[in-house]
C-alpha cells in the first residue's frame, strides 16, 4: 500500500496523524508501470516513424530548393516519384508492422 502512489497515506507529523491525499499519476507513468514492454515497443515505433518522417520532409524541402534554383523539371519529377514511393513504403511498413503486432497479441495474448 505504501508503494502505490495513488493511495492516501497517514503519516505522523509532530505527534499528529496527517492524511495525505491521493496523488495523480500521469498517463505515461501509468502505462510504463502497467505494461513496460508494450510501452517500450510503442515509444520505439513512434520515434522510428518520426525519424523517417523528418527525413522525408527534409527531402521534400530539398526538392523545393532544387525547383527554385532552376534545376530541370524532368529530373525533379523523377525525384518526386522516388519521394512519393518513399512515403508509400514508409507508411506500408508501419501498417504491416502494426497489423502483425496486433495479430500476435490477439492470438498469443499477453497479460490477463
């Protein structure tokens, strides 16, 4: 009971019993305690997704710079096609990974 941060506790202060109210625990802290492995997987996937997305956004900005600097439009169109397929592959990988993890959790379960 003393380890649970959401419970009310009674402490002795100057010879008097003082009851402290329950502390609110953040959602992230609660998720971390309840399912540490699941939380780690979600956080790592989110950071990986953000990293890939930032790389693609920087690539898009590079294409804009090329366009404004007078680079031939035929070559920019090729780069844009590569950029599009990069976005598509990135999103497809994450959707497939999500579905795979959901199916594994559904059929093989976790904590009950």
